[in-house]
């Protein structure tokens, strides 16, 4: 595998839980100590990362209330220079019925300012009150998907934040991503299923329709669970989805067994079927039986199957990203490593064995895929240079070796 330049950078008294890039050089981070008396401040911070990954300069920050939650998720609209995050209000505000936890901030190199908010969590106050864990902005930046720990997903218009649809699931939501043709497909991933929704119409008159459900494959008789799923940006007409699958937690009798992790690429292997989604699936967004396909006859994309698969770790993967050009995949693992794969073949390209002291909490390629940055609750960032090319045996070298062997063989035969 290829070696590359990388360096750990401290984030003093600031555990980072989410990050995204404002541009090729500036990264936006969110984190902190939450609503506690730990003395660790909740913040949004901007930092400039050098091209060689050796320097990280903090250029701006916004301190948030210590009575509120720390930001745990972030998405960035680079064109309008706005970020969307999730921050629960104080317990007193929530009990008073006010918690606009989906928040939009404007940003610039020298400023960070609150713009507006929207409440998408309707639960009553409790010690385990839900929080916004996932945020995904559509490619055209007109729609926003927000997932919370009460197993619900709200789809909103952006920047108006008007509700399009609320989807209630019966399993933990682990990822959200927009993609497919026109960026009009939303993948809602739970531990047990990957749901594909299609956005129809525009603005406040738009609707979101469940079209298909993809189930975890059987891997070496091991029960697996989805951890993440992202559309490939390079194949909108014939979409592919890169997914992370972790071994399910073992039963008590099997404790101590390794919890392996795999990355799989799903693709279409057959045309649409005529099977219709059941009434129960339409109502809950949860499949009741195997075999559901499109809401209308022939309306779904077709039959999905695993095209390529690779085991990547002996412990669960915690974070995952796909480069904007669709050529690279990267993952962070609970064994503290960061790895990178070729998106087409899933061949490993590079691996950093001890990137952090705690499992990675966030991971993101910059827009040009020249830098990769990861974060952890250990108060560090790891900045990594993405090589322009990766080590391997070139076709020219192979041809020269074959020619040399042929010459040697000919010389031996003439003796």
C-alpha cells in the first residue's frame, strides 16, 4: 500500500464530533462537552489546513451555550456559505415546548452567525431526550434530510426549512445520503435495512415516495448490520451504493469473538419488478416481508445485489466517506485506524494504523479529494494528504518484466 504524509493536530479541550469542508482548505468542526458542568465549551470552529497536512491554523470560532447540547452532525452548503447542524436547546426550553434544534448558521473566514432554526423532534422531555444525529443536504442544496435518535427522519426544503415528509422507522437510523439521477433519491439507512425514497415535484408541493428496500447480505453466515451507505457520485443513471456493514453484537455465549467490518458496493443486476409496496410499509417506512419493491408497478430502479465486497477490519467501522469524484472511499475504525480504498475495486490503497487514541468520530475528504481529515473525542484532528497516484505495478513494468523473462528463456533454450 502507498505511504503518505499525515499529521495529528491538537484541538485543546475540544472533542470534535462532526466536521465538513467550507472549501478545499478550510474545515468546519463542531463539538464540545454538551449540557454538562465539565467545563468543556461547546463550539463551532473554522480551521485552515495546509496542502501538505502539516499545519492547521484555527481562524474563527463560535462559542455555544453550556446549557445546550454539543453539535453532533454538520452539513455545508458551500455556494451560500451556510452550515446546518443539530443542537438541542436547554432542558428548560425543551420543557417549555421550544427546541429549534435544526439550526442554520452563516459562515465566513472572520464570522459565524446564527440564521434560523426548525424543530423536527416532537418527543416529550426526558433524561434520554432524542438529538439530531444525521444531516444531509441534497446535491442541488434545495432539500435537507435530518435524522434523530428517536428513529425518525424529517425531509425539509432548504433554505426555507418547510416540512416535506416525516418518516418513522422501527430501527436505529445510521446514515442519510442523497444521490441517483438528478440527486432526487434519498437513502435512509437503518441497522437492518436501506430504504430508497424518490423525491417527486419541487418546493412545498414536492413529495417523497418509498420505492425500494435493500437488506443486508449474508456474509460468511455472520449476521451483519448496516453502519453507513452512500451513493457513488459517478453513476447517477445506473446508481451504485457503497455500504459499510459491521458484524452484529455477539450473544453472551459468543463474547470475545471479533466483530469484523466489510465494505460492499451494491448495484443493479436486473430490471424493475412488478411487486408493490405493502400498505404497512407505506405507513411506517419499515418492510414487513421480503420482496417489496416499488410503490407503482415498474417504478423502482430494479433488483440490487452486491457487486464487490471487502473485509476491511476486525473491529467495527465508526465513520465513512466517499470522495466527491467518486474514486475513493475512506473509513475510520474502532481499532483506531483510518483506511482508504479504490471505489471501483475496493482494493486497499493506504492505511494509518494508529490515527487516534479513541475511535474516530468524523471523517471527510475535501472537495478536490487532495486532503482527508478525521477527528476524535481524544482532542485531535488527523490531516492526511491524498496521494496524486497510488503505488502499484504499472502495465509498462509488467511488459518489461515479461520481455526480460522471454529473453532469459530464449538464452537458456539456445544453450
